C-alpha cells in the first residue's frame, strides 16, 4: 500500500453521489466519522436529507429502463472487473474498514476477499437467469415465463461488515439489472464511498447507483419508500428497525429482503471433539469482536463435557491480543462505539448478578477507544438478559444441558432463527439436530457458514429472503408470464 490511510480517506467522495458525481448535501450539513480505537475524527462528510434522497430516487427511476436493457454479458463484465479491482485494492479497502470500524487488519482483509466473491459470484449468475416455455396442461396455450429486474431498489446496510454487506446487495442488483439508491451505516460510510468510485472505474454507468450518507436514516429512507419510484427494499440490520421498514413498505407494497438480528445457539454434544468445538467456537464468537449477526450468543454444552470445553475455550480466549486493529498482531479490536461498550458491560453485569462465574475478562478496558476483553462466563442463568439479547461483544456465555432434546428446545427458545451451530462426531446426530433447529442456517462442526455461493438468511424474526447462493439473484427479479393460445 503506497498511500497512508489518511490520504486514502482524504481522496474519498463527499457522502452524496448521484448521476456519476459527488455532491454536497442540499442543507449544507455535515457529520464526522470516528476511529473507534482512538476516538479521533477521521472524516467529515455531507449529511444528506430528504431533498438529497428525492433526487437520488428520481435518478434511479429515470435510469431503470436503460439499465435493464444493457445486455447481461455487459453487466456481468462490470461485476467481474469490480471483483478484480476489489482484490487489487484489498490493502487500501482493509485499512479504511479498520480505521472506521475497528476490526483487526487481518479480519478486514478476510472480509475484502469474502466481499469480492459476491461480485464474482453474481458476475457468473448474471448470464444464467433462466426462463420456462411449455404448453398448458390442457394443450390449448403456450406459456412463456421470463424474469425482469424488479426495478429501482433501496439498499440499507449496517456498520459491522462495511464491505461485505453492500457487495452482497449491489452484486445481485447489478446482475439483475436494477438501479439502486443506497444508504450506508452512519458509523462506517467510508468503505462504501471507496466502493462507489471503484464501481465507476469498473464501468458501472452513471445514474445506476446513487448514495446518500446521513445521520437521519428515518426521513431519508421513508422518502425513498414513499416516493412511488422504488420497487424494492433490501435491508440488513436489526430486527426492530427491520419491522419499522416492513410496515412502511406495506404502504406501497414494495418487495422486501430482510437480513435481521440473530441469537445463535452453539450446541456441544456429549460426543463432540473438543478441539473442533473450541476452534469453531473461537470463530463463531470472536469474529468481528463478536459483533456479527452469526455470533454464537448462547453456548449450550453437554454437562459431561462442560469443564473440559470451558477450560479449553478460556485458555484460547485469554491468549488473544486486544488493541488497535491497525496494529499487526491484534486479535480483538475495539467495539464500534461507546454505546456498544456500555451494552456489553451491562449484559455481563446482569449475568454476574444472577450468579454467572467469570473465567476470564469481564471488565471493560479503561482508556481511549471502546475496548472489552475476551470473556468467558459459566453457570449463566438462562433468564440472564444476554441469553435473549444479541451480546455483540467477545463474551461467551456457557449453559449446561443433559439431553439432545433439551438442547434443541433451549436453542429454539428465541424469536430469532438466523444460524445455529452443532458440534458432534456423529453425522446422524448432527443432521437430526440440524433438522429440528429453527434456523435458516446450521454450522455442523464449523463456526463459519458465510459463503457467497450459499444461501444466507434466517427464519422467524431473523428475516425474509436469502442473499447469495443460487437464489440470491431472485431477490432482485420479478417473474413475467406471457400466455399465447395455440392456433
Ligand atoms: P440497525 O440499527 O438496524 O441499522 C441498520 C441500518 O439501518 C443502518 O444503516 C441504520 O442507519 C439504518 N436505520 C436505522 N434506523 C432506521 C430507520 N428508522 N429507517 C431506515 N433506516 C434506519 O442495525 P446496526 O446496529 O447497524 O447493525 C447491527 C444489527 O444488524 C444486528 O442486529 C445484527 O444482527 C444485524 N445484522 C444482520 C445481518 C444478517 O445478514 N442477518 C448481517 C449483519 C448485521 P444508521 O447507521 O444511521 O443508524
């Protein structure tokens, strides 16, 4: 990397992008972006409002027809070029992500690779959208079934995976031929600004993608939803905000894709291989400092293995290095903001007040930045708040169980259903438990399920629809059926 991260950030756009150009907010307002490891301000951006949102969605509507007419091979090649550019710029993208969000550089580089794959995967999918032609069962009609882009799409992303969450939406939207209006998270807009310039370099035509960064997400997004010009909302974020947006989308009957919160159970069966289980737990618990929708939130461990598992996990968690993600060798960076640190502290405090034992960590790290140490808790009361709330911190809460049925019942005892993990040496037992778990995804002897070629998404209040995989592009396609009589 030849440029410093400060120089890279200084070269990014204003925060409002439309018709292939950066603009300032019509109100003239600005907001700042902070590095969570140091508390320093690293950028000042335009703070968009409803006027900027109206102009953005008007651009998306005006360009939809022309964009849909662009051959799929051309759209595919734009995505392929974007994939290559993301990999070429991996170090710069990782440095920006670490600066605005805190994750260690090694993890940020991992996210760059994962995010780039969505562009490659959807470059391949763009040219493979299939249709259907056949006779009606009574032989009197011909059926022609094709797919069309759903139309101008609203994309909203959270702060925890600033690159992957947006490439997972922009990839299929470009492949399907949808124009886009996009609102990144307020805490982490810089990675998105980088991606906008990169997509323009990859050949994305002006007018296809507009961006509004803002500190007023409600007014900006409701301007889009109520515009009558957007046809689709693809949201990744918390369940409470997702519910508000679903209600708003009902007003205009917009198509929705909802990737919402989780409360993943991590089941360690009596016959689990403890090394495998601990490796998986470390990935599922510490990735992104535990700030992932897929984070193992509740570790349900068979009572015969709980001492062994707790000791091995504590040893691994205690050995992690906490610090600024920009420093090589850091395993655990800061939490994203002061509020997040307060929440983790309060959840641990509640569990301890209810009798949990702290095997390591357990107290915030004082000083600049929002640091919380890797923490292992045992004897956690099932009624503790962290059993029903996303912890979003590096805190493993361990609860014993006696029978597989009991583990499955405890795992399903939540309104969430994104992902679950099961550790066992028996394929039969693993599949049987996976079949009974109420979740969209199951990690069987692994702590990582995310893969662009696989369908990512949840059931219950964890969401609607799937991103990635063979059906990911369908979220941005509408079915068109033409009937013709046989004469
Ligand atoms: P969040 O508070 O729901 O915010 C997500 C996005 O929605 C942000 O861009 C936010 O803008 C915006 N937003 C907030 N209020 C809004 C409103 N009234 N109208 C329109 N947009 C609004 O979630 P978060 O704290 O950023 O992210 C963490 C959550 O996301 C967790 O629950 C996590 O499990 C979930 N998540 C799910 C997945 C998945 O694939 N299922 C993946 C990652 C994260 P601001 O940034 O300005 O607040």
